[in-house]
């Protein structure tokens, strides 16, 4: 079914946005990466889960370098902490059946 010019033009900005560099703060990206880790845990992929948890902690370390007066830099900072990631890390290890694995932080 052919697309109208209006529909095709409306979809173009979405494709362009996908290829844009990260515009979200490190804290917000860390929240998403934690969810990815949980997905890997539910799929029984321990290695991928651990990699995503490491990435989340790394993003939170990177967050310290973000400075400025932009109010969006604070978005997610009250939730995205190392404690938050560590709690979800414990949940992931439980789902993976690795109850003996201690949190790294």
C-alpha cells in the first residue's frame, strides 16, 4: 500500500532521531541499562546480565562528570544511584539462581 507524502514525511524525523548521539543523561541511560540487565537475567543469560550491570555502574560513575545548569541533567538522579543498581543486581542474581553471589558494591 503506497504511503502518502504526509505520512512518509512524518516518519523521516523518527529515523533521523534514532541515529542521533545520546542526548539523555548518564543517569537516565543507567536506568534503561538496568532494565536490560533484568531482561538478560530473565532469559538466563548471566554473562550479558553482568555486562549490563557493569555498564550501569559505569554510567553512574560517568554521571559525576556531567555538570551545568541544565535542569535535565538532574533527571533521574534521585533514583539512579549505585544502591539502586546494587539492589537490582541482587534481584538479577536471584532470578539466575545464583543466591551466593554477593553484590560488587
